[in-house]
RNA sequence: GGCGACGUAGCCAAGUGGUAAGGCCGGGCUCUGCAAAAGCCUUAUUCGCCGGUUCGAUUCCGGCCGUCGCCUCCA
C-alpha cells in the first residue's frame, strides 16, 4: 500500500497522512448554505473529498464523514444587518425559511447523487444543533473569550494567541472596514458568535439563549456539529479556499479556544472553478451555472465529474462549454473502449497490476487524479495487456474515481427511447432503401433525418439514431 | 493597502534539475455505397519575458510583465 500524502493548509506542505486512531478516519466537509441551488463550482468542492474518502476506503480505512447544511442564513451584507439569505429567499419565493432550506438541501443531495458523490455518514443541519452551539458559546464565555455588544455576542480574537495562523493573516494589513462593521467591536477580526434578533422584527428562525433571543453566528455551527458528531479533534476538514481566512480561521479559534486541544490535523482546501474571461462563479455574482443547466444542454453529470478529475483539486479549473464537451467526448470514448474489452484475453496481468499500483500511487500523492486518468488511458490502450486484467484494474480504480466506467446508460446510443415515431419511421424507410441498394433515396432520407435533428449511424446488422444536440 | 495563486501546444491539463503525461480539436490513412463509429499514424526543438546558479532549468533563485483569488455571505 502506498503512503497517502496530503497537502495540509496548516503547514503549506504535503504531509504523510497519519490518523488519530489507526485504521479510522474522521472527516468533515463544509457544506452549502441552502438558500439557492448549488452551482458547478460549489459542486467541485464536494468531488475531491469524495475522492479522498473513497481512496481512504480503498486503502482499508474506515471513514466517518459529516457534511453539514447551513440552513440558517447569516448576514447578507453590511447594509442588511439582521436580514439573512435564507429568510430573504423565503420572502422572495413566498415560502417559509424552513421550506426554503429543506428544498435546496434536497436539491443539493440530488446533485451529489448525479455526480456519484457518496453520501456522508450523516448530513447535519445547523438548526438541529442549536443547544450544542449555545453550550459551546457558554464554554467560550466561561473562558473569557467573548464579549457582548448591543447586537450580539462576539469572539475576542485578540485573546486567542494563534489567531490567523491557518491563513497566515497579516492582521494589521487587513482591509480596514471591509469586514462586517459593528459598533464597538474591539478588534477588526472579532466575529459574531450569536446575533440578537432586531427588536422591531420577528425572524422566522430565532431561538432563546442566555444572552437573548437571536440566532447563532455562522462559524459556530460547524464547530458545534464537529464536536457533537466526531469529537474535539478530527483528522481531516475540507472546504473551499475562500474559507481559509475567515471561516476556518474562526472555527479554529472557537474550537481550540474552548477545548485547548488541536482541532483539525489536516486542512484540505479545493481551488475554485473559474469561467474563462468572467472571473469566479459565485452565488452572489449571479453568473452561476447549475448542474441542471448542463443536463438540460444534453451533458451527462458524470462528464462533469470527469472534467473535474482532469484538473488537480488545488488548482483553478477553467470551465467552458468547450472544455466540458471535450471531457464528455473523452469520457464516452473511454467507456466505449472499456465496453469492447475482451474478457477472455488474460495476458499481461502483471503489467496491469503494476499500472494499478501506479494509479493508486498517483492518487495517494495528494489526490493526483489527472495523472491517474492519464494512466487509465494508457492502460486501456496498451496492446500487451488483455481485456481481463484491464477490467480487473479498472473496476478497482473506479471504486475510487466513481466515474461509472462500466455503466453505459448515459451513452447517447443508449438513450434512443424518446425519439419521435415519425423519425423512427423515416429511419426505418432509409434502412429499407439502403438494403434495396437505393442509395439516392437513402441519402435523401438521411438528410430528412438530419433536418429533424437526428444522425443515423449504420452498423453491420442495423442502425442507430443519435440526436444531434445530445451527441456532443 | 495586506495576503496568496497562477501563466506548459487551438482548448482542458499532468509533470520533472537531464532534455515535455493524458484527453479534446485538427491533419493524413484504413474501413464504410455515403456518413458515423472504430482502427492506425500525426500534431510543443519547447514550457509568459529577462537575468542568475548549474555540466545541464520548463523544473531552483531574483526581477519584470500578465491573469486571477481572498481580506464582506460565498466552494
């Protein structure tokens, strides 16, 4: 078994992975705030933890994994103090905040399924851990790490010696005023642990607390849920790079401030998906593409997973329709090649095993999926290795990559069910003309089919219809 | 202003101090009535620019140019 090495944001270095308890891994993945659909950039950040988890399983570890839902919104901006995204979405759609968060949480889970992302051991909902969050806040208060202002209870970051170490923050240089400004905040990095409900309005989501009616600060929930589900120290915590300077920095301050123990041994952060020319994709930017949009365009969700795996998780991935198209073409071609493997050819088993070890080694080197994919292509096209050893290796590596390499259901040729009868009729006529060697008529009918949006592909014993739009 | 990342063929993208993975697209050929599919072959003397270290740098160091991210909820 190769040694698993992971790039740890704490040290900014690749480190050999050693779990707290031999053979067991506790990992936590920062989940979405459920006030809208996830976009494909968000989803990228759930693919690499999935890859990591499956690699750990393949290496023989047992894995306890939590993904949370932030189902209580937080501040939208400085101008909207007291308002939050979930409640805002609720107002816009005429639903309750609870309905909104449940709806988008379910939509998110459907996206995960479409992308072959395994569900975690548990999904946790922030609103189901309010007592734990209050208890954590009490702990912090007892240690003198918090102070109360008219609008909420704040964390006193100056009293936590290592504050900002994860992000290597230069606190003095932080953009003055860019952070949420609150009257009376003692230090610009101080953040809300509990916000009071505005006196003049009734929030849908608010709870009683020793400090007054209100709702928890954003950072508190993750820490409280980790403590409740996984313990005070965990192995791995994953999220997007944008969480390093604020969210994860604050989580560490809360957790280690409260317990005095190391919170997380390995912090892993995924880099953004970016749009060519157009900067990052963001929920707030309004320029986001959902998985459903891609499906509507005729793309396979797994082709997007394939695309995500062609880039290293710690690097930007430039997304464009062209890139996705080429990924889907490659992905379908790879599956067709695999379908045609001759399982009765057994030669080259040793070389195949060596290739498998190399793939595993690539993945163990900080999840180098692009390299492993390259090795898959080389294996599949290697003429000295028979179909059987190839299949054996591909099945095992696909348990980690989850590309459904042996499932041909999403290939265009297997999706002919919804072709209109008229078109099918034309195709049949063409086939008959062709059998009668009336090629002029056959070509005419081919053109007619093209106009109807379908291409005909002949095989020896019959033909297939492929919709031109979805044959990308 | 502070912190940080990136710049490899038309596109996506690995990579190493010793002479550039893989995929897509393109081109050529085979096969096919045509077409598609499939198969075979081919596609960067070069890794943003300029210096330095070195026998040797795309890979290390310095400078410059360019692009981008975070510092406010965002993956």
